[in-house]
């Protein structure tokens, strides 16, 4: 399968289907405003049959309810969804009609059903109508009739996927779909029968690719996420190997702990052997007792692999093949999703998994437990006792399974249902309340296993409601949806349950997630974790990890960790993860008790740190105990107050002031300023000057006029008493590693060029430590985002060796001299004399 060609087709097909639906809407007068009113027998000279009049009236009602564009886009995806589903069954020979609707067995263009129309048996089709169209040679109308009839028949066995479409939506089926350059024609050129038979994951990829343009448009717009934006903006199809890793180390782990001799182990390549010495788990006697939920299931990739593992569990216990699918769908698996279209794909995928093992599955009226969490608009009068819950349910399509209803709230909804009268006016409210109660009961369930790749969206993209709601309900992890889901899933998983997740890995290190880390370490048990390389996941521009945990604390447990930081690119992540699991002595597999992370300030998940390195945080001093890390000024207008040193008059520049009084007395306007720079150790990157005339008077006045709420500029121009002192400086933000440079006296420092201050000899020793490999390793887990804050630098553990100090300081002086000589060999240095090659 050519992924690039498939993506191009899906994005093209979306545009083409929308155009085709729009053309049908114009044809039948479903426009804004409509050219003919409800009940019209003709539209723009086109006579309508009684059925078409009824269908058009229904579409006009829907248009008034949801809007023209929403109706158009919904119709386009409805047909895309059904084309994909029927083509999948075409290739497998699973259609009830036993006749291909969208293809031919020999791969040539056309429809087997149209070609053999008189032999087609579709329960909802009229044989006389088929014969009439066939005899008249009307292939396009015949195909449309057979296609709609097949959808109608499938609605009986797959109602969640094939909603009744023979009514109103039939009018919006685009023309020309079966032409060689139409949607179906091009689909058959992109995917062969062999591609469709490789598995149901193709359905999920097609769904994500269909929405690719919508997702790109949202991020380019930089707007706040409306309810309709959240689903397409956060959809990420989880790579197959990560799905396997998560499911095998949660669901598979539970099975193996209960059945140590199970042959299932042979199927699970990504299973990391547990710490047998420290174990706790839910005891199960039958696979029927297992429950697994994906609360943000998308198109069902995780559920599909869970189905596969569960099938083998049942098979191992002697269940008959044809009875297993129904048991899995009714007892074991549950999915939730805010996008009803993705939920349809998930339900379809699971149905196809079931049909693979039970040829009579379509006749059993069994549905997968996949719930679309759509908003339920409740007025204050419909749930008068709980305004908060009514508002949450009205925004359910945005917050989805983050909603965690209490038992009291569920009882309140049930009571509200019981109190509804039977009159016509109360019927609508009762229906909504019944739906709300059923949804909330599903959201309140707990599962033996919970596995998810939750949505990633930073709080800067939240709309006003979402921002306020997340802050109130998930205050410790409010900066992103993914972290809110980590907390929510702790409640989805039952006590001692197993959890698997894929998320950005920032939660492992940065300060804003310290409470989350402490909760995972103190209350849960990290069982396994794989940290991908920074660019190791092609589907997102964020660094990713995938991990599993046991939903209770196990003292002394040593989890298995895989670090892929040294292996660049998505293609090598799975092979290197597999290599580590198969060979724990490879060098990038680690065993760690998560309790040891608490010895490090901020509790980073520093699983690769050696025991000696971890101990250094308790044996050594904090760096800020012997030096003072400081953040510098922000000019508020760099274009006005900053220059390169060669852009200003030398006579109006001072380079060697010992403090603010001397600088003010000098009458100079320009002074050197440290602003960070590229990776460079020991000396250099000092080529800018700042307007600090009269102790920065102009800058301070500009700041107070710009930020009128400030009574003093000190909030922006920080730590002024440290200006002009000798220091060790580093770049706050780096594209590589941190590097520490000596800054002689006479300089100010800016927010991007933070500084450490101490006595001269201490500065030398401190600079040596900061530039050594130990500090580099420490910062790799204290500042993995390459944003080196003063607080993180101050937490570095330093062990002072008085005996070695003279030697260390001498070596630092030599290093500074060598680095300065190198820096001065370029014209950007103040002290440049001539190029060394001349």
C-alpha cells in the first residue's frame, strides 16, 4: 500500500465528494435561501416525485437545524464512509448480496453488481426496478439504486455504521462516483483487493487522511478550538508497534500474570517481562472477566488489536471460534469518542474483526460497545438542580470522556427522567435526560484495563469554556488535554487495573507536571516505558513516550524502560525498541524502581541515571547554595534598545564598568549585554550592546508606559544590582546542549543569557562543573526540552573537592584563554586584531 498515494486520494476525495454533494443540493434547491419552499413539487423546473418531495423537506429541516455547510460535509463523509466500508467487504466477499458493488474480481474497472444486476439479491431492493433499469441500459441510475439498497440492507446488521440512508440523504449522493476518474474509480486504482485484505487498519488511516486538510487548516489559522475543531485537530493514528506495546503490556500482562504458562507470550513481541519479585494483579479465572476501554478510541486501532489478543485468550481456554467474537464485543471491549464519524469507523472495524471468525456475525444483531459522546443540550429548566452538569452535558462533544460524573449526578438524572410527564412537550426533555443518564453511566464504569492515545492540545488553543472547565476539573495538569487524560484514566482503570498510554513525554520532566509525576510514583506503579527519539514519531511535532502502569502502588517494583534517544527518525524506533526488549543488555534498556526518582529535585523520570548519579543529588550541594543564578532583563523593545557593537559609536560605549554607579557616571549610552548564543564553552558570544544611558532611564520609562499596571520596572528589568559583575553565563534556550561561558565584568545580561554569580575562584570551579559531562547528563533529564531555566541550573548537585580545586581552576583559566583566543580570531569580537591565517 502506497501511503502517500492513499493520503492524496483521501484528501482529494473529500473535496470531490463535497463538490458532488453541493451540486446535488443545488439541483434540489437545498440552498441558502431555498428557491422553493417546503412541499414544493418542482424546483427550478425539475419535477419531484412524492418520495423526493418528502426527502427534500427533511433535508431542509436538517439544514435549518445544523446549517448548510455542516449538512453538506456530513453528507460527503456519510458517502465516503459507506464507500470505504462496502469496498472493504467487496474485497473479502462479505456483502450479504454475494455480489461486488464497487469492483470486479479481476481488478478491472466497473461494478460486478451492475454487470449481473438480474442475479443480485438484496433484501431491500425491488427486482422489477432493477430489471427496468438494466433493460434500459441506465448503468449510472442502476448503480445508484443498488448501492443505496445495499446500504439499506447493511443497516439491519450494522446499524451504527449504516444509518438509514434510503431517505433524505439519498438525494445528496453525488453523480459520477463509478466513473474511472470518479471517487470509486480512483479508489480502486489506489487500493487493490490485496491491500484491503491486509487488515482493518486501512480504515483508520483513510479516516485520518480524509481529515488531513481540516487539521492543517485549523493549525494554520491559530484560532481557539471550537467544538467542531477538537476532533480533527487532535486525531493521530497510533503506529502499529506502539499499539502492540501498550496492549501487550496491559491486557497481555494481566493475562500472563494469571496464566504464566500461556502460549500467548509467543505472540507478544513487545511484551516486557515484569518484575516477578514484586507483583500484584487482579485475579481472573476466565477471559470473560476482562474489560478493556479506550476512552478516546478514534477509529479503533487499539480496540482492534485488543480484539486479536482476546480472541487468542478465549481460544486457549477452549471456546469455539464462532462464539468468541460476540463474547468479546459484548463482554470485553468498550470505546468512547467525541467524533461520531470516527466512532462509526471503530464500530465497523470491530465488526469486520468479528466477521473474520464468524461468517454468520451479520445476522446476530450484535454491536460493538462504541459510544459517540455528542453534546446533549440541556436547558436550565430541564435539569434545574444541577446547572454545572447541564452545562457539561451541553459541551459533552468537547470534553468527551474527561467528564467524570458522580453516582449522585447519575441518580439525579434518573430522578429527572422519572419526574418528566407524558405530555408532548416533556417528551423531548425526557429523551435527552434518558440519553444523558445512559452516557453518564457508561462514563462512570471502571475497567480491568484501560489503553489510550489521548488527544494532544495545549491550553493556548482552548476555547473559553474548555479553558475554564479544564482549570476547574484538572487544575494540576491543566496545560494540555493529554495530561488531563492521564489523570482521568486513573479513574477509568479499576483498582489494581492495568493502563497503557501514548503521550508527549514532557510530563516526565518539566516542572508544571511535578505533581502528576509524584502521583504516578506514590499512588501507582510505572511498569514499563519507552521514550522515543525527539523526532521519532512521524504523526506529530512533539516528542513522544509510551508507557504502562499498574493502578495501585507496589513497593520496590522495578519497571522496564527503553531509551531510544540515540536512534534518529521514526523508521528505527520499532526495531530498536524490539531489540532492547529481546536483549536487555543492549545498553538502552534499564530497570528502575520509580521511588529513586524522588531523590532528584523535581522528581524527573530519569530512569537512565546511574545509581551514583542519583546519589549525587543527596550527597552533593545544590549549585544555588554556593552560587546565585539570576535571570536577566527584558528590554520590551529590542529594536530600539539593542545593537551590535559595531553599529554604534565606540566613543559612546563603555566596556569595563564595575557597577551601575560607574556606568551612570560614565555618561555612555551603550554597554555590552549577554544574550545567550550558540553552543560555545568557556568564552564568547558577546557581540551586542544595550542602551543603558543614565542607568537605563529610557528603557524604564518605555516599560512603564507600555505596562501601565506596573508601579516599578523591576518586574521586567530584573536583578539590576548584579549588572556589570563577573559571571558564568549560559543560553536559556539551546538547540543542542547547555554551554557555560565566562563573562568578565562590565556586562549586563538579558533574559536569554542567564548568569551565575559567585566569588572568582568559586566561579572557576563552578564553570568547570557546569561544562563537565556529569552536569550534561543531569540536564538531559532536568531540562529535556533544551530550555535551561535558572531554577533547574540552581538544582544541579555539585561536590566540591578542595584538594582538586587549584588544579581545576588552573585548567579553567587555560580553557578560557584558549577559547578567547579562538573567539578573538573573528571580526565579530571586540578584541579582533587580525585573522590567524594572515
